[in-house]
């Protein structure tokens, strides 16, 4: 079976940095797009950043220039480097991966990791 394990969340002061990681494991044949979403209380889940298998990236306007998404295909891992963090970045961050495994194509979500930006 396939599972995604997230790590790297925590409490940080405004202007600080965090690096999130999401590793996919299991009987994986191929991973297509990998991305990060976030959801704050009372708000819809929104796409933060995504990256294709070939490395093409997409960012929400609110994080452009501050966040960087990357992936290591050999490790089936996606990262989100978050710099110059702001209180409005506070949310639960979820990894999302579309992949092909022994059961066919499926969309998987990580368990979520809390990012809190506060003084």
C-alpha cells in the first residue's frame, strides 16, 4: 500500500523559515504531480505550490518569491522551503501526490502538518 508521511511543521516567528517534507512509500510505479495545499480555520483548502514530474512549478500568488517547491524523484519526496513566513501562512499543510501503484492511479493526501507563525 501507499502512504505519505509529512514532517517539518512547527512554530516559528514571523520572518522565520521552515522546510516541509513529504515522502511517498509503497509499491509505486510512477509519480506525476506533487503539491502542497494548506487550510486555515474557516477557509477552503488552497493550493500553495505544485511541481510536475519534469520540474515545472506553480505557486499561489500569496507565496510567490517566498516559498520554493522541489522534488527528489529518486526518493519519492517533495519539499516545501518556506522563507519570510508571515502570520497569514498559519495553517495545516497537506501534501498531495498523484501516482500509479499496483492498484492503479490514485490521488493521495498526507496526514497534514501544522505550521504556526506567531510572536
